[in-house]
């Protein structure tokens, strides 16, 4: 059980391994059903270790991720961190386990939010997505799913995008997330590709909230909206970049490294 | 009639060595028998009556190279044949052969290649007709798949014959391809769709269906074997009821033609559809069986070449069935490969395949139902109830997609998860999705055992996260 309640607000930061996970019994199907006895313990250990480290000794390090709109942690940076974390997990089963970890950390969604208006269409699993714009004009997301793996995906997406500005939300492309595909080896859009469907839903609804916000303010367009118009146009159900924009993926110094050996 | 097709003579191949790999007696017999008709039971020594101790699944596995691979570090266990079947090498060779040696457009040219292609294409049509015991090969219309075949009936027969207030009877367990076309056509014609629900055995309620059929009913469109429930409907009875009120019957035989003897004379259905890719044939081809007089009365579906008789600027006259419904260049190689698939299945014998699958299906059901927290949909197997060889199920507290993902990633087991193109059925059952393991005659008891072990591992894995 995650002892750090602040994590519940913004999904936990990713756990980054410096060493590759060992090729364990996952290779040999005959031993695989012994795996659950050993594996869950080690996974729980990982989570407990995180919590230990999150307690008094390094509050600033982890509160970094929990603070609203932490300075310097751009969406692109968070994406980079997450991608590199998943890249380090070469065994697909480890990615499943990581996603299940993230699923457990996902902030719960109110029952009132599980309505058809919040359903993400096009998924084989049920995914509900709640989206708001806060008083600073940033996008706030909450999600839930009846599938643990989908919850894990949502958890990762929300970690990247919760608290982001609308243009950052629009700037995330599904190709950027392809590294984190678990089980779905194809990169094409399909019903089983939860990443794409949830991201598209986040982006579509961000746009409508932005438009509604603009209308609410009497048509006066905030400065970032112009840039946004130039950047994107809605084509065939997805937002496409209409001009070349250089994405800055350089990582700023973030104390979010965890060194684990299993 | 056993439902085993006789192998009809085929012309000598241009290149006698065309069928190069896998010199099984089957292919050798085929090449040398260009002028004689073989009874399928006596031809191949590899599969018929050789050794009873080796199961059918084990015997045929060598014909399916795709099954001999590893996925994600584990041996592939393919349990998704209800979605699409694997193809034996003879089918792939037939396709390759066509393109390599006599590819040419059919019904058009008069040169040698074209004549050969046409002959083989029409021979494939005869094989299909023989396989389902149609009275004439003209009653077989080649389509892209069963979905297109149903749409053909809907748009061609339906638009002409359905009037406002007419009823179309369906079951809640129909595949989307046998629901949506009727919805589209009923919108246009004012016909009404009526659905029969499931009874307490979790099969469509045939008694209610009988009650529902009235003089207003113009069409009854039902599946033969359900791709989710594995139940089998008594088509002959339903046809009698329907014909009594003058209604036509369309049978969706996608899950029955590949697995058992289907005799359209016995069933007496007016229309029957099936897809090649579920019966060891390639994708891109399927067929509609329609009684001759019915097809004769139907207007064209798609317009273009081949289906015309004469074309003028302001009107055209149309060809006789089946050409009337086959616009454009057909999937020639694919049809020929479907013919090869039918030959392959017939050699083994559909009764044998069915018998093997009933047993394996029972084994699967038994092992699956023994696991705790597993809920299998459809009827319980018994002396009187023979389920199809598939099980759709749910595990308490575990989403089928998560289950299928883990099975694939950790164990190389391929099953399907989702609504299996039967959303109304899932809604009726009160679930959003289910997992489905489906067998075909190339699966073995070991496949079922691997699946069950893997499933138990999956359940305990996810339980450990709770």
C-alpha cells in the first residue's frame, strides 16, 4: 500500500533502473507458474523502497513531482524520462508489471465521473477520462479503467500530462509513446491500442475546453492560442502538426533517479 | 451423404514440379490423377486410418508450419481459430502455383493461361458446391467474405422484398455482420428487426423464435454455431417454421462449415454464408449459397464488369447468377486456394474433424470449468448438447484484455479478448468483454493443457497485485 498520499494526486514518478532486470524464470514457461511467488514480493519491495525513500530524508526530491507545475519539468522532459524507463525494461513481462504498479498508484475516479460522456471511445477495455482546466489554464486529468493494464497506461499518461498547458497536451504524439506499448506490438491505431485512443481523447477534449474557455471570455484569445492555431489543425479525428516545430527533448537536471538492484 | 467432397479432375499443371515441397501422398496423388476421380477416403495414407493412437491434431500439425514457432520466448499455442484459421501448406502452394504458373484474368480471355485460370476458378466453385451439397455450382456466389455475402442478400434481396412493417427475425447472439446490414436495410425499407433472447441454458430461445415467426416475418437470419456461446441452433426446424409462413432463412455458417458436415439440402436454408479464412482457406474470399430461383429473382448488388450482359449508355442488362453478383475481377487465386482447402479438409473427412473437435472441446470445457472463478458462457455440454470447440469466459476480477495480454507475453498463448463482434450478446450477458479460446483440428490436448496452466498462472499473477 502506498504510504505517500501526495502521490495519489499526481501519479508517482517513474522508477528508473540503472541495471537491466535479470532474465529470470520468465524465459522458461515450465517454471513460470512459480514466478508469482517470488516476483510479487520483489515488486512490493520496489514499491516499499520508493516509499521509504520518499519519507523524511528526501522530501524535496519527490515532492518535486508532486508540486503543481514544477518549474522546469516540461511535458517533453517527463516523456523522455518515462520512455527511457520503459526502454530499460527489455522483457515485455517487466513492462506489464511496471504498468500494473502504476495502475495501483492511479488516483481514484469518482463514481459520478464514470459516465458515457467520459468514456474513451475506440478501446476494447472501458476507460473513463475526466478532464478539467484549472484556474491557471492548465489541464488536469483523472482516469480509470476496468482493465489494470489500461489503468497503468492512463497512470503514465496522466503523470506526463497532468498540470500541463494545453499546447503541451496537444504536442504529445502517439509515436512518442510507442516505446511504452505493452503487448501490442503493432504501432497502428486499432481498438487494442489504448495509448492512442486515450491520448486522442485527452487532446480532443482539451481543445473543446480551450474553445469553451475562449468563448467564455468573450472571444478574446489568449496569446498561446494563436501559436496553437498555427501548430495544429484537426484532421480526420486527430491533431496534426501543420508547421515544423522543434521539440526540445533535452533533460533538465531532475532528482528523480532511483538506483535499484533486484 | 458423408459430406466428403470427391476430388474432381484438374488439368495437368503447366509445370509438373510446381508443387515442390512436402511430398506427401496427397500432392503426388493429385498430380498423377488428372483424369480420374478419387474417393477422398482412400487417397492419403498420412491422415486417414493409419494409427489410432496418434490424435488427429498431432498428425496434421506438420502441415501447418506457422504453428511451429516461438512467441515472446514460449512455444506458440494458437487458440484463436474462430477468428481465423491457419492454412496448411497445400493451400499456400495452390495460391503460389496459381500466381507462378497460370495467373490470368478469368472469363475474359481466350488464350491458354486465361482458359486454365477460368477452369480452375470454376472448379473451385464446384468444390464449394459439393462441400455443402448444393444442387448446382451456379448456386455459389463468390464474395470477399461472409460479411459481404450477408450484405449482398440485404441490399439485393432485402431492398427489393422488405416493405414497411415486415419483420426480420434475429437472435441477440448474432455476429455484427448479421445485425448491422439488416439495420441499414430496415432503415431504408421500414422493416422491423425482432430479436430473440437466450433461455436459461444460455442458448437462443428457439421456442420464443417459433412464436415470433408470424405471417409478417419475411426473413429469419440466424447463426448455425455461435462464435461466443458455442451453441448450435436447430436450423432444419427453424426453416420449417419460417417456410410455413413464407419467410426466407439465411444461415450464418461461419463457425459450422469449417467444423462439421453442413448439407444445405438437409437444412433447406434459402441462403447460407461462410468465409474461407475460417476453414483453412485464404482471406479475401467467401461465398453465398442461394437457391437458384431466389438468386434468379434478385437484382445486382455491385455494378461493373462481369455481371453485365450488354451495356449501353443509358442502361444495361445483367448476367445470370452467379455472375450477376460477382462484379469485377474476383479473387481468383484465393478461390482456387479455397478449393485446395476444401480438398484438404475432405481428405481428412468432416465427420472425423467434427468428432475430434467435440472431444477436444469437451476436454477444454472440462479443464476450464474446473478452475475457480471462471465463468464460461453458453450451454453445458451433455449427451444432447454438443458445444462447438470454443469457450468464451471471464475470470472474476480480471479484465479479459489483461488476461490475454499476460497469456501472450508470458506464455505465448494466443486467445481473443473483447466482444468478438457480438456486443448485443455481451450487453445481454451483462459484461463488456470476454476472453475466448477456440480450437481447430490442428490443436491438441497438450495445447489445452498449456493454456490451462498458463491461465492459472495468469490469475495468480494478477491476484498477487491486489
